[in-house]
């Protein structure tokens, strides 16, 4: 062959010296994360360390590793530990140290309560640098898989069947034990009656706990459905009085109290619930994750997490999580899954103007909408739904609600598709909520880094 090729030297390559300063440029995300952590007030973190003990790895290192890991799609403590050896960015963030996965996992679990404060500190830094402006918000949620399998979930109906079976088995074991004591029967070798009874009693205690949780959830569901039912009846009666005729259509069905046979309890993560997948028609073990995003700068400024299958109850908790230090939001856009008179009132009570869709968006616009004609302004005694429909039909209402689709929805998509966060690593509602805060904190770091790079370029 006349053509020459450059071939690698795999004998010399392993001995090549690599300078991290050269490999990690000044505008690299790893350097940015380290700089941000240096500006955080970690006094609450340091205060939780004991005064005595062996030499510990500085919390700045472990925090930076978690922040950089979640920002780059590495959520496992084992993967982060491995990356401190194999990934140049992680080697820089770790500062030449190699914390083992147990240290990283224990640090994450121990300091979960401090994440909310660090989340706010980073937002304040973004606001101080001028890249974060509050203005109007967009609020939405998504289902995130819990660290539990739905195969470990048991329905309320099945719980009752298991309870009956176990009680019958306990009674049988007591009877066999008495007959064995009297010499009427001989027990199989290795069978200890007391152990078998204790095992079944422990299972009965677990079933009783599961039934109690399902009963509490049923009560919560009934109260929410009862409020919705009362609101529908009130709107139905108001409409009939306005038309001076009897109510038309089928009367709303009142909710039923108590657990239902298909209500599910998961023994791996009892706080999680079976919910419908957002991507298909299947059901899985999920949590309902919520975010509030600024429409002008695309920062996540509030987070919340629940085990409610729909979004009706999620507006108030998410708005309550908005840090008061950032200022006051002007308005908030939400889809029709949040629409209710109580959510409108709760939002207005917080000094925020709500823009909530009253129904599903039509596939095609009416001629009146195409011409830009406003509907007639509703009277003072109009229903909340009529007033909200008019507000969304105004020019400012259309603009604010239009931005919802291109602000909060893409951010949730980035978290799931780009960062790859689709399942929690921690169990329990409180722990999962803190991890969701960590995920959103990591997104804000990436967003802040991108805006900082844009400022350097222009």
C-alpha cells in the first residue's frame, strides 16, 4: 500500500501524563460546580459533624460530587465512585480523592434536610448574577418511578383474603400444638409450632399496618372527592338558577367512603402508589413530582413531591415551596389538571395571578378566536370557570399560558431524557422529595452554567 496511516502506540499510551488543568478548560462544568460550592454557606452541614473522630472527607467534595453527578446523569453512588477514577471531570471535582460509594451514599442520605437550603442559596446566587428573574411562573408535574416494583404491591381485597387465611392457619397451628401435647398426633421433624405462629402473627401485623394506611388514604380521597362533588353540585344549581329552569343532564354521583378492593399498598416503598404511566396506558409504582419554572429565565424555583395520582392537590404545596427571598411571582400558568375553584383561590391568596386552563385545548381554533375577538366579560356573579376562561382569552392571558408549553414541559423532558432521571434511588416520600430537590438543583446548575457561558461569548 502506498498510503501511510498513523497508528496508536498502546505500549506508550498508558504512561502518558495528562494535566487536568489542560484537560478541564476554564469554562468546564466541573470547574463551575466547584466554584459554586465554594460560595455556599455550609455551616449547617458542618454543624452536624461530631467533634471527635477520624479524619473525614470535606463536605465540599462530597457535595460537589453529588451536584456534578446529578448534573451529568450519574445518580448512583457506585457510578460516582467509579467515575472519580475514570472520568477527568469527576477527578477534578474530587480533587484527587476517591470517596467510596458507602461514604457518598451515607452523606447523601444524612444531609437530605440541608438540600432545600442549598437549593435556595444557588437560586439567590443566580439572581445576584443577574441570570434569574422571577416574573411569571409555569407549573407542571410528571410521574417518576419509585424504587419499588409493582409486583410487591397488594390490593386491599387481597389483603383481606390473606388476613383471613393467616388467621385460619394460626388457629390450625394452635390446634395441632394442643393435639401434639396430648400425644394424639406426631409433628413432622423440624416443625416448631411456636415459630410458625410467630411468623404468621408478624405477617398479620404488617397486613394491619397496610390496611390502616389504605384506610387513611381512602379518607383523604373521600374528602377531596366530596369537595369536588359539592363544587359540581353548586355549579349545577347556579347554572339552573341563572337559566330559570331545572338542572339538565345526569346528576353527579356522590363519592363512596372507605377503601376500595383495587387500592394498592406496596411493601417495598409504602409511600409510593400505583399510577398511570405518562408514556403509555400501563400502570406502575410512582411518585408525582412537581416543578415551578420561571418563564423568562427557565430556572426551577420551587419543587414538591406527593403520592397523589393527579395534580388537583399539588398547586398550593408547590407554590408554598417558592422561596420568599427571591421576591414575589406575578402570575402562574397551569394546565387543566390543576383547575378547581379552591386552587384559584389558593393562588390568589398568595398574591399570584392564576392562569389555569378550564378544559382541554381544542385541536382547531374557532373563527372568533382566529379574529382575536374577546368573549363578553362575565358578570360579577359568574362562576370561577367562566371568569378564568375570560382571563385566558385576554391578550396577556394567552401570552402567559402559551409560554407554559415551551418552559416547564421542556424542562421536565430534559430531566427525564437528557439527564436520564426516571427513577428515585431513595425510598419513602420524605427521602424521595429531597432527592427530587437535588435533581432540580442539578438542573439549575446546568442552566446557570449555560447562561454564564452565553454571557462570556456575548
